[in-house]
């Protein structure tokens, strides 16, 4: 990465050691499914007035220094602090197609200091630019999201993290979120008289951790996760066996019947979810959370309550299909039942499901490739774990309708999903 880009500056000498340390951070957390899946999460380092940041949709676990997009920080900070309300109109319905309709991406395209190979920087680049720490990591840990996706998340975060973290109420990604993070930090400084902490937890989203070294990022991330896991352990030990978050397994399905249902439903879904002549890949998962938790009242409510995070929408869809198969249903009756329920689902939600859940049996996940279907399966299993943890700690907060529909329609998230899907197809 050298030479003159589309910005006004010439890219300074590349800070090789800093980029090597950044890649170490990215791979450490990107290869740990407790922190991120697919193309989720982002990471950056600042050096000499330049922000080196992960491209949108590229997996943290496979990130290389060549992938990073170098940006001039000055125009990014100018946008953040511009106070231009019109700039926030870059979400769904923007008048320009593609990145041109988003004020963050418009600014980022002009701030590039080297060719990015057609890739866009992470849309969360603004908070990476203004946070004071040299390295910034943003991930979506399962344990942390049991707090951020909690009905009492703000109070819970204050109790668990104290002044070591800043809480940010749910805000649409991009420029609005960056400004919300900046405002939360300003309010913290005003309230406490001390500096804002290097940890930010964002409602129904995840966490941001800053540090001037990989070791600081590791220590702060581990402390956060360990703190929440300890709280869940205490809650589980104190909870009665009949509490909503307890592991209550209903009677297991007869193995022969279970095998029959899988053998009928999986190929039937391939045909019913096909687009033209392209048959999707369908995977199956019978882990206890998929089979048993979803058969409980609390689990059913969770499945039907809406998505928890942007990543769940992007990779697993907003609305799974909950398919009840009565005990008396014969093998030949399963396909007509599935066809009817799919029709009802499309009529209600306007889209086909990516995830189909059969309580007592497990879940099916569909995708254009095995890797895409597998990512959808794992992301939804993570969401079930978040839901179970949130129930232990209080209750589940799903995204509100306006929050959900913004993500569903936002071009930047469609781009991230498509880039990730392309990378998965290459690896599969």
C-alpha cells in the first residue's frame, strides 16, 4: 500500500509493525466464534494521521495487511463533528445508489489513500477514527450480548462493569452510531470528571475495546467476557429449576421419528426454497438449544420475538419459520404441511426464511453454499445462546420494528452480506 490515492494526502510509509500487531488482534478474535462470525466485527489501527481499517464483509480471522483500507483521518473527523443533520439521510432510501447514498461511504471514498481493490472500509470507521486508543476492536461476543440484548441492559452493564465501560443505547449503524458513542463518552467525562474508558458496550449490538497494544485489547476483552460469564454462573446457580432460562429438556423425540422428519424436511426445503434452477444447501442442527429450548414456552417466545442484532438479520434473517409437526403427522403429510407454513410465512413477512425450527427436533439453515448455510446455522445458534443468557440475567430485548427494518433495508448491510457470501463461496 503506497503511492497516491484518491485523497489529497500521500500515504506515509506503511507502519509494518503496527499492521502486524493489528493482524494478530484480528486473527485472535476473528478465529474465536465466541466473539464473531462470518464477516462481522471490525478492527483498526491509527498511525501518522492514517486509519488502517478492515474492509466490510471480510472476515477478521482471515484478514491480511494487504486487505486493510488506509484512510485520511481528518475528513472522517470533520464529518463526525460537522453537525450536518442532512448527512444522516444516508440510510435506506438515499437518493444515490450504492455507497454514494451514504455520507460515511462518500467521505471514506474521498479519504482513501490507496487503492482498496474495490472493497469498502467498514461502515463503522467513524468511531474507529475518533477513539483515542491506537488499536480499536469491535466484536459481537455471545456473553456480552446477553447483557446488551437484555431488557435491563443499561442497569445490568452499570452493575457489572461500573466505570470501566460506557453504555450506548441502540442507535442505527454508521454516522448516527458514531455520534452516539461520542456523546456517551462526553457525558461520562462530564459526570465523572475523569477520562472516558476504553470499553464501550452497545445495546443489541456488541462491544468496542480500545488499547495501545494487543495485550491491552486481550486483557480488556477477557475481563468483560469473564465478568458476564461469572454473573450468568451465579444466576444459574440461584435460579429455580423451573425458571425460563434453566436447561429444561422436554421428552426427547423418538430417534426413528426424528430421522424420518429430517430425511423429509431437508430435501423438501431445498426444493421449496429454490430460486429458479439453483437449489440451496440445507444443513441441520439438533443441539439441545435448537431442539429442546425452542420447545419450551420461553424458547418459542424467543424464536417469534424478532432478531436481537444486526448480524442475526444479515446472516440468519429476521424471522425464522417455527414449524410444529404434530405427533400424528405421517411422512406423506410433512411436505404439504411445510409448503403451507412456508406460504403463510412469506405472506406474513414478505420473504422466505433462512432458518426453519422444528421444536423438539432442531433447526434447518439454508444458504447458496455450504459455508453460507453453516454461517446462518451458527449465527442463529449464537442468538439462541444470547437469548438463554439474557433470560438468566433478566429478560430478552429484541430489536424494535424501526431498528430491524433499517438494517433489513440498509444498502451497507446488504453489501457486507454479499461480500461475505462471495468469500465463503471461494473457500467452500
